[in-house]
C-alpha cells in the first residue's frame, strides 16, 4: 500500500507521478529549489518543500521520518548524488518508515551499442560525464537500499515528451528541425507512461533496474514529420547531420545509438499507455492536450 510519498525533485516528471498517485496515496510531498514554484506543486497535490542539495531543513526532516515511499529525480553533480549524501549524513534513523525507493535515471548509461537492442543485462559503457554520474548514482542508491533492507527500483528513461514538451510545441514555436543521420534512432517515453510505470513499480514494491521506454525506437526526423502532418503544415526541411549547427551536448546524443527493450517492465505487469510516438501524438492532437502539462492526466 502506498501511504506517504516523498519526491526529491518535483519537476515535470515528478509532478506527473504525483498526479498519478494522488488517488491512492495518503500524502505526497516534494521539493523545489525555488519558492516561486511552490504554488505549482500545491496545484498538483504536492506539499512543497525547499531543497537545494545542501542539507535537510527541520520541516523536510519531519516529512522524511513519516515517508514510506521515496522517489528521487535529482541528477548527480560533480560530487555525486546530493540527496543520497544528505540522507547518509542524516543517519539511517532519518527514515524509519521507509518501504521503497525509486530512482529516475537515464538510458544514457548504456552508451553506444551500434543501434543494437539493449536490455537491463546489457553492458553499460557511458561515454559522457553526465551518464557516468548517473550510473554511479544508480550503484550508490542500490547499495543504500541493501543497507536499509529496502527495495530500490532504478527507472532508466529515454527522451521524455508529453503535454507542453513535444514536436507540436516545437513546430508552433518555429524551432523544430529535421536533422537526418542515416541509421540513427532515439528511444522515447511519454510522460503518462513515466507516471504510470513509476506508480506500478511503487505499488508492487519492485526491486532492480527497469527500462521505461516505448516499443519503437525511431528516427527523430520522422517524429517531426508526423506531428506536422497532424497539424496540416509543411514540415521543416531535412538537414544532414554533418551540416547541423548543434551544441556540443546536442551533438553528443547523435554519437550514441541503441534500441532499448522494455520487455522486463512489461513482464512486471505494466501495460504501456502509449506504445509509440504515432499513437501518442495522435491522441494528444485529437484531445487538444499537447500545449498544457496539466492535460497529461486526460490521456
């Protein structure tokens, strides 16, 4: 039973997870680095708390003492995972009611696999510092869970899209591009399925690593073209990868290619709400839910 949930990093994904859990959880608390966003958290059913990664306030400590299910979305920094460091500093008695931990990671930990399929048993060979940091954080959280005798579910996420963050928004703003690198595919996941899969793994007390991705790794230019067709507009012209003006981070994404299997997640009993980008974009367009984050729970 999900009782008292605490979310470190109640951002785009964290708020969607809170909306998903609202009907079944006794309470949901979450952190923000900026007090100005507190009303947004409250509007999503989250008790807002300030956390900047430098120790816990007395109010936050009080919430943690009653927490049964902990979820963290906060990325590690140069010194490691700030949440884990603060939990270790607080001592094992800081969370006496804890029953489950969830950590949102990235499929970037797999690195490049020459566009082949990877699953949770595949070798991780991250090429970027940010992905290496995530892999180290995964290991640290699993060790923490073993020490506390609490299951830890690692959710490896690909590119995230949903209401407010999608190809429709980019096309409407004039910033969508169709960059073509032959053979390149990316994995993606709709916000609804991040929320649904997290809630499912939380309810079942799942332990271990789970890829949370849709069924169909696809060329990025195809997603833009499909969204443009639904909007009834011409897609932007194709740009060869070699001629694309990309930031170093943007270019680094194209240096890796893999197809991420979600078979383990499905075997755990979770059924995807959006099996591929075509089904998801069609639903978002028909329901006119692509502009607003708050429409995520309509789908």
